[in-house]
C-alpha cells in the first residue's frame, strides 16, 4: 500500500511575510502548499504493516513554491523562500 492511500491531497495557498533577498523589502506572498490530510480510515485490503504505518501517519503540508517573484516594481527578481519550513505537520 502506498503512502498516498493514507492521505487525501489538496492544494492550498497561505500568506506569508517574506523578505526579498535582493532589495530586502518585506511583503506578503501567497505560498502554495500541498496538504495531505490523513484519511479517517484505511481502505479495505490493508495488512498488518499498512495498519501500523497508518496509525503513525500524521497530516502534513508540503511547500510547493521554492521561489517567489519580488513584488517591488523596481526589483521584480526571483528570490528563494527562506525562513519558511518546507514540511509542516498539521
Ligand atoms: Zn526585491
């Protein structure tokens, strides 16, 4: 059984306050996240090992964006997102 059988997947956007690495301007950016929400129950066909893994599984979010384009019209550079974790447990 694949890890995907344990979770429902959804995409969401969450605002975060980020600093551009070039012009240092702070602004709010919408970051895309993949949300994996643990299912209420396993589908039939799960064996002992799947059940044990499922019991330990936890809902989490994966950050989809690694770069943002600066909102400062005089900058507009792509900067790497830092200070925001790439995996967050819900
Ligand atoms: Zn900038």
